[in-house]
């Protein structure tokens, strides 16, 4: 992915992503995208963060209000996609109320996972989706440090 231009997200898919962010608000939504442009497909996932938090609040201090976790079959399909003909291109999640930045926690998780994908963060506010921003792993110096992911594209929001 890293050498490619940022993916294009058709209007209908963006609306689907924004509707998902709205449905989960004030919690984070999560999921992933296959393909690009006209072939793009949205796979909504269940945010399992609350389950993790309930099982072990010390290991998982965050709840679905400020974290996301993809698990089970959805995680399996994600991982297996990289060996198939239709790999996942983007993992997305929403940030309720706090803006579309790539947090230190987002970076840690992305670096630990090491998936060859970009990350889309959806800025979900009380009365609108403000925007969505695509982040990509930076090449070159200090790729493990803060700022390892940089914004490569943004998408206009909508009243949803
Ligand atoms: Zn995040």
C-alpha cells in the first residue's frame, strides 16, 4: 500500500461509514474496507472493547467510549485477507467528540499489528460527522516514534 496513492472512497461507502459512526456514538465504531474506488466494500465490525474491559479492567482500562477492538471471526477474516486476492486496504474507527487525529494508542496498536493497511479515523461530533482522515505509516527515519503515521487524505463530513 505504502507506494500507492490514497484510496478513493465512493460517496455511498462514506455515507455507510458515517452512519456506522453515528449508530455507535458516543462509543467508537470500527471495521475495515476491502478494495478501492468502485470496488470498495465496507465490513462493519463489532467493537469488543467493552467485553475486554469487563473481563479485565486492569489490562484493558479503556472502554468502547475511547477505544476499539476487533476480534473473533472479524479479526480472523481481516488477517486472512492478506493472503487472499482481496486484501483489506483500510481499517477504520471513529473518534467520538475528540477529533480525527491518530492517537498514541492508535499508533501503538497499528505498529504492534503490522498490517499493510492505512487507517481511517472518523471525527464524530454531537450533531455531525465533521470529517474522516486517512493515516499511513511514514517511511524513513524514526518510524517507531511518535508521528509514525501521517495524514495522507481527508474526506468531507456530513450531517448524519
Ligand atoms: Zn483512535
